[in-house]
């Protein structure tokens, strides 16, 4: 085993507990998996043109539960106070390390496309991620607005569950409305940059 592959393997298994702790469910509107979970999808593997060796490495070195909730995981528990700030910092650090592990498996072109697909899958909820906020140069006021919008959606979903179950159509509508609110926080320039970060549109096979 070469040094790079050994380092990637060691890093992944150290990170598993932290990453699994984020397993709230990420994605468009905050309910679809990202990170390593996305790499396990057959449609994504085909889009990235992964080799059999790469797929074997993903299955062996990136545990099945890893990376779920990367889009919205950082919005969970984002209440006021020091505890929320520490949690966000830990999530951001764990995500950065996980992405380094993934980068050790994919080539540069594949990794770039993977990042685009992950943002497409997450949708505007990814604006809560530290790395995305840094790329878009979001102001503190914008970050607070994004946090507030995500918290409102989470509360609305909790209320929906407590009131007798989740209506898929209502939830989809709620996610769409939340996405519009999140994008409205951006300036025209930031919105254009965000659209560029998504890359070519990809249709996910939601039967998976």
C-alpha cells in the first residue's frame, strides 16, 4: 500500500464517528445524503466514470453511513451560544478532512465534478456550509439570515411530524420555498457565482 493510500485510509477511519454524528439527512431542502454517501450511488459513479478500483476503494475506505447530512448537518443545533458555534466548527473540520479523503480516491476532474454534484444534490441548503460561505464571501448578516431560514424550516418540519405525519408534497413545497428564501439572501453577483459552482445540471436517479 503506498503512503498516500495508507494516509487516506487512516484518516477516514479516524473521522467516522464525527461524520456519522452528522447523519441527519442532507440534500435539497436538507434531506438528501452528500459526501461519501453520494459517491456510493450508481448514477454518480457512472457520471464520474469511476474505475472498478476506485469503487472498491470507496466501498472499503468510506463506510456506508459516512457523509450523510453534509448539506444540512451544519444547520442542526445552530442555536445561539458557544455550544452551537463549537458544533459548527467541528462539523466544518470533519467535512474538510472527509473531502481530503475523497480527494485521495478521485482524480482532479472527478473531484471537481463530485463537488458540483454534491452542491446540486444539497441545493441552497449548502449555503449554510462554511466552505460555501467562504467561497461566496457571505457577510455575517447573510450567514445569520441563512441560519434563521434553515431553523424556521426545521421547526416547520418538526411541527408537521408532530401534527400527524409528513406529507411528501407539502415537504417538497416547503423545501422549494426555503430554497427560494435562501437564494434571495445572496447578491446578484453571489447568485451568479453559486450557479457557476453547480456545473452542468445532472438528473439524479431518485429510485436509488
